[in-house]
C-alpha cells in the first residue's frame, strides 16, 4: 500500500514517468509506440536477449530443475507476456507482470483476461519468483539529474533482489558519458557496471544483439 501511494504522489521521481507513459498509451494504444519503442522489432530483440540470459543461467547445473517463474517489472501493456505465449519453449514458465502505471496494468488485464490476476501495480514481485526481468523499465527519465536517476535504478534493483531466487536481468542504454538526452537516460557503461558490482556482486554483461547503445546485464542471486 505504501508503494502504491508513493507511485501516485505527484512529486515523486516516478510521477513524471507515469504521466508520460499514460499519455503515450492514450495516443498510441497497446503498441510498441505506446511504450516509446521505435518498433516491434527492437522490442522483441530486447525480449529475446533478456530471455536468452535467463535460459543460459538455467542451463547451468541445478538451475533447470523446474519451470521458472518470472516477474516482468515494467511490463507496460503486456507485450512480453504475448511474446512468451506465442513461443512453445515458454509454455510452462510462470509469469507475473508489474508496472507502476495503473493504465498499463488495466490494459494488460483487458488484453489478457485469462492471465488478469498475474498483473499488478507495483515495482517489485508480490511474492518470490525465480527471476525478475526489466525491459526498458528505466530508459525514460523525467528529471534532469542523471546521477540521481542512476541511484534510483540501483535502489530499485537492490529492493527487488530479496524477492528473486535465481537472478535479475535488465537492459541499460549506455554511452561513453552518463547523460539524459530527450528524456532518455544513458549510463556511462563502465561506471554503472562498477556500481552494479559494488551493490549487487557478480554480473554477466553482453551487448544486446542488433540494438545500438543497448547492454543486457544479468545479476545472479
Ligand atoms: C519502455 S516501457 C517498456 C514496457 C515493456 N517492458 C515492453 O518492453 O514492452 C517501460 C515501462 O516500465 C514502467 N516503469 C517505469 N519505472 C518503473 C518502475 N520503477 N517499476 C515498475 N515499472 C516501471 C513504465 O510505466 C512503462 O510501462
């Protein structure tokens, strides 16, 4: 409940983000443009890269003993859920979607009435899961203080970690210097990876195939 009130608080760091996504969803509906992606192609490329990291982790000894559960944090209108449902290899994976934006969650519940109970307003899993997955969740930034936004990202990941049994995976946009350009946050790649290691320990990093500036990071738990 505290979390819900914080998300609605008009001066919170998230308030501008919620307004911006509500406006995009209102203009473009449940489409990639409705969550500020350029195309379904780039949206799907991120899904493929993030899920590949989870599958790689599961292929290691003792991680593949049961179908995993994932929490899609910043699920938007539920595109990842749709992506997974169209692919047999994810048929037995457990899925829950979370988003701080109530309009996004309403859209998910309307689009997927059968999975409606799996979508919740929030920023971390309601109950423990094997993996948390963040696709584009921290890209849009509606403040002008990049260092503060980076601290926010690190805090969000640290808060989520206790709910994850196996790991967390996210994408980050990176440039040589940390910057916010057109409300998109770009991290200084080496600096944020250093901070992630300091806060969360060992990480695995890969350039996201086919996506400029995009890095995929896996954080084992
Ligand atoms: C770029 S969109 C991506 C949506 C979806 N992951 C996809 O790839 O189609 C980012 C989403 O993350 C949500 N979001 C932003 N910050 C969040 C946070 N701290 N916790 C949960 N959701 C967040 C936004 O409301 C938005 O729906």
